[in-house]
């Protein structure tokens, strides 16, 4: 669902998760078996003692005899209270809880220049950047024409260094006037930024005359033939049907640009929302005059699998030639001191919000159907989904509550790494990840309930308690290992992804709890259970060995 309905920003999360699921499955079914086969058949290692059996106290801890259902009222009260606190915090913050992807606004990336004296980039703390930015915007906002600069702006460290300083920051705001905002930020940090000068080249001022635009269709596999330069022999097989944008006599400042700087400019411009549809197109620079350190002339090769000059010249002109020419001139012929400016209009924000809602709803419906089919019982499906919805609500509620804590208790909040978190595309990805994690954890317990109930048409209290006790070790170990990894991500991952890490960390904690406290009790039906007069604790199967932890 993430891959189909998600934006490019969160499709990477979907790809990574999918690869992880497949490789984990292969390791569990194949690699683990190969290892054990080698140990048993080659090493003759046939007698192994499990850690819980070597330490009886640990075994008793991993296989408790707890009557979980007798605490169901306590669980309901606790879960309801936490959910209501989170919902209340969300209502209190209102629209401020949403990031600019869902409200409209601008995100600016600032990269400080390299200090000539030290040879290292200039670094500042987030507080220094915030203070410097607020001071400049307050001064500029005295001009009535620039009063919008009073709009609050948040600063995020992208690549933190020792001492919690960085040379790269992201500035977010709901202000949509990118020109005004860019000028203000450039003014605030003018002595710390690299100045990216405007470049000129033949045809860069072609205007609306299509005949002057130096874009050639790639109809043969030799670049020299395409641009009438026989001495250039670059192979164009991978770009047949695409476009060759000829950039002759590139000039800018005292020195010719480097190939790396041209590629950086182009990459940053492709990240701009107005060129989002062109983001995934294969492209490559070929230097035809000069070298990588000083490019005097170059050709930009671009192709699109769905648009080819060889099959539809009119569409090629409208969808490849003109858009790529516009992107190239915007990237190279515009002066800039900022590493990137990304604007989200209100319509784009609404589209992102709609995608996020569709993703969550579709994930939930598919999960309900999956559990329903797996257990052939709608009760199990509802139990799994209610516990999962509880986890997602609590995770998002804690995102909202974190902002309230930061506002009224800034000292303690900073000490534990809390920030004024907002719901952005990363948080949506975290919520959908929590949905999958929580569902998986609940299914493990419900699988054991189904196994232990045997041919009974219902799950008795004793069966549910026994099933939870038998799988509690798996719940603790799986949840604990995930919590460790997520905590490291929260502490050391940087502020740019801290909201994702915080949301997922809360989700894992509450998901581990809810699979035991919510999902399992919901499977039990007092009406169907003849022993419901007294909720029975777990007990080993009569005449058989004591159950082992999962």
C-alpha cells in the first residue's frame, strides 16, 4: 500500500520494508536450516541446552502462569485514558499539528560554505540558526510588504555532528512566497552560504522560440551524429528516443563550473515539486569541451520509457523536450545561495493528505480481510484491527502530546530529545509501519489461541491465558529487539527523522502491550464460554509436558 499510494518520499520506506520481509523470510526458511544441518550432520552437535532450560529462573520468567483476563478491566481503563489524552492533545494543537506537506508551505535546505581557513564547513547549532533567522525576519517584517515573514519557522538539523551542530539545516514554514522567503534566508546567512552564480550558455535566453532551443532528438546510438560533432563517440543506446540538451559555451563567474556542480544543480531542481513528474527519468551529463573540473560545453542526455521521439514526435516535444529544457534552464541559469527550495501549494497539500488517508484506510481494510480469511472468524479480525487502531491512535496522540510538553516544559522535553513534532509524510509511513508490526504481533498470539483451542468452536478463558503465557517470551524478545533498534535511531538518527523514530518507538511499545492486553481478551466471548463464571488461569495440558515458551 505504501508503494502504490505513497508519494516518492515514502516509497523508499516501502521498498526497504519489502526487501526486508523477503530476505528475512528466506533467512528463516533456508539459511537457518542450512546452519543447523551443518551443525548436526558435519559438526555432530546434537545436544544443545536452551538458555531458559539452563537457568530455571529465566524459564519461569519466560513461561509465567498469569491470569491475564482478570486484568481486562484495568487494561481497558488504561488504554482509554491514554487514547483520550492523545486525542485531546491533537484537538488542542489543531492544524498546527500538521506539517507543511499537509497544509501548504515551503521547505528550504540551507548548506553552509566551507571555511577557507580550516577547510571544513561552517557549523552552527539549531538554536543559533533559529535565533539568527528570527532576528532577521523580524527586522525585515517591519516592511508592510514583507509582513508575512512573521509566520513561524521551524529549523531541523539534517546531519548532526559532535556537539549537536551541523552545516546543513532544513527550514520549514507555511509561508508559500518562496521568493520572499529565499531572500530573507539568504540575508540572514549571507556570510555563511555558498553563492551559486547564474550560468549562461548558448540558447539559455531562447525564450518562446522553439527553433532556438538546443534540444536534439536521439535517433541514433552515436552522440556525435546527434549533435554534429564527429569527434564525440559516446554510445547512446540507453537513451534512444530521448533528448540531447546541448549546453555550449557555459559561463558563470571567473571559473567554468565543475561537472559535480552541474549534477548537483540538476538533482536539486528535480526535487522541486513543479518538476516532480520528471524526478525518476534517467539522465546523464557528457562533457564535450573541457573536463570534469572545468566544463565549457556539455550535453545532457534524458530519456523516458513512456515517451519516445521514434514513436510519437508531438508527444515527445510536449512531454520531454519542453519540460526538460525548462528544468535545465531553471537549474543552471538561476542564481541561488540555497541548497534547495521545495514549495507545497494548498492543492498539493490536499493531494498529499488524500493519499495519506487512502493509504491508512486501504491498509486497514486489507488487514481486516487478511485476518478474517486466515482465522475464518470475524471476531479475530475485529480483535486484531481494534488493537491496531488503538496503537496508531496512541502513537499519533503522543506526537501531539510531545508538542504540548515542549511548549510548557521545554527543559525536560529537550533533555529527552522531544521536539515540536508534526505529522508529515514520514510520520504517515511510521503509522503504516506500526499497523503492520502490531498486526503481526497480535496474529502470533491468536495463532496460538487457535492451536490450543483444538476442535472447540470458541476460545475459553483458560485457553487464552495459556496462549498468552506461552507466547509472552516471543512478544518480549521481538518487541525488545525492535525497541533497541528504534531507540538508537531516535537518539542518533538526527532531528530530520526523529518524528518518525519517536512515532515508531511509541507504536512498538504500545503494540507489544496491546497484543496481550487488547487483542487476546477481545477474542474471548463470555457468552460462548461455559466457564465464564470464573476466569480460569492457564494450566498445562493434563497428562502432557509443560508448554515451552515461543
